């Protein structure tokens, strides 16, 4: 099954809003789960929360809402904005938001009023230069493996979520 088919299957089983929150949590994880690696010349490691802070342009081609703008703050909040059908056939700007916290190598993300959460474990504590990492990501009762790769020159972070039915790729570029 191709990734797009997998996403469509998931959204046919899950309510659209829940599927969207799953994507939102993935997007936050993309920004916050960036990766440790070898620093290039003159580059020092940056704490993970400091690295993630800022605005990211996110694309997830296999999702119902494939383009997002994600804003992550160092003080532990995030907001994702995307265009979505408002139910009348028109599109309007939609927003999801929440909080995030890091404790060692563990990330906890809440989505809209704490009604959904996501967790990542085995994260690196800092990012430096080009980097990559593998970690576990849990949304609800489901845990998937994640691979993250950051390319400093293009400020691009790619997250591949391994799951039953195929991989899902999410790309974030620092704006």
C-alpha cells in the first residue's frame, strides 16, 4: 500500500479532526526531534528546544492537509496553521495549537486543550550541523519508529514515520 493510500485509509477510519491532530503532533515532533550529529567547522551544539524554536514551512504530501506553517516557541508552545475545507466547500485558515516540554531525551506534546497527547523518546539533547537520529513516537496507544535527518545548509528537516502499511514523510524547512 502506498503512503497516500495508507493516509486515506487512516482518515477513513479516524475522524478527520483526529487524523489532523495526529499530523499536527507529527509536525511538532519534526521540529522538536531534529537530531544530534557531528558539528561542522565553527558550529556548536544547540539545545534541542532552542533549535526547534521559530517558524517552519511543513509539507506532508500524503496528508489531507499537506501544507502547514508551524511556529514553535522556546517557552513551550506551538501553533500550526493550514488551509482546510470548512464544510461548505470553501477553504479557510485553521489552527491547531498546544504545548511541548522536554525532559532529558523525552518530548511530550499536548494538542488543543490537552485532549490529545504525543510523546517521543530517545531524542538527542542537542543539534549541531547536519544530523540524523532514530527515536520512538507515540500518539494515543500507537508507537511508531521515526527517522529524522537535518540538513543545515538548506535548513531542512525530514521525518519519516515507519508504520504498518508504509512510511509517511514530513518535511519542514525553517522559514
